[in-house]
């Protein structure tokens, strides 16, 4: 691995974290009323009822797959009797299906924004940038997953995963990342770009789950006396 690439995998993740955290703080302090999805359901609903659940449920599966794949070392799964080959096959099958479903949902959402006039008018330049980066992340993920069906000695669990866990230890393993395939590296870089863009786009609504709604008191409606 060249000196420049070592610096890339050493510095870029922390730069991404600084932009992500700093962006969230800035957005909350100076654009609190813009912290929203800017929902367009009022303009068009039938397509959204299909595309949104398809995208978001598939996204949950993809997120769970990334968390388990990157944070759980091979020795842990070996210790509970899960062979690496079996883990790999399951990850490829379920990850591939979830990635395709997520791509289909995103495709419907983009089509809806382009084909429905009022929704298209409500689409900002920021939205378009977000959709480009998000599409690139999903497509590169699907392609990387498809490439995983080809037998290879290089696995993300022995290359990308140790590097990723090392970030939280303040010691990224750039040597193992150097052995990752070009597809894994490309997908990782696009993923970091998406994380950096996150606080400045409508994706920030992921941190706005209405948990308070579950614990709020009942609203009592009374008829106004004449």
C-alpha cells in the first residue's frame, strides 16, 4: 500500500466523523425548523405508499447486516459453531435480496420525484445530490455483494471489518484495508461520503423518531359551549 493510500484510510474516517457530528450540531442549532423530511405525501400518495416501506424495511436489513458483518469478528462466530462459509453465504443471499429491494424502492422514489410535477417542483438541488450519492452507495453495495459469490480468499470480514473496528480504538488497521478489493474500497469511500452528507440533507430525519409520542398524555377533546 502506498503512503498516500495509508493516509487516506487513516485520516478519512475521522474527517467523516468530525463532519457528521459537527454537521448535526450545526443543523440542530441553526436549522432546527429544517430538521425534517419535507414530506411530499400531500402531492402524491399511491407510489409513496409502496416505495417508502419497501425502501425503509430493506434499509433496516442492510443496516443490521453491516453492523453484524463489520463489528462481529470471525473468531466470535467460530466460537458459537457458525462456519465462516455458512455465514458468508447467508450474508450474501440476504444482503443481496435486501440490497435489490432497497434499490427498487429508491428507484420508485426517484421516479416519483421525476414523474410527478408537484413532487418534482418541491425537489431541491440538495435532494438531487443526496439521491445521487445514495444511489451510488446502494449500487456499489449490490455490485460488491454480487461479486462476493465468486470464490476468493479476500473477505470483507478479514479486511474492511478489522479496519472499521480499529477506528473506534483510534488505530485503524490500514494494512488489512490495503488487501481489500477495489469494490470494497469504492463502496467504503462512497459510504463515508454519504455519512458526511447525512447532516446536511433530508436524511437527518432518521434522528427524529417521535418517541415522545409513545409517552405523551392523552389529548382530551371537549365540545365548546354555545
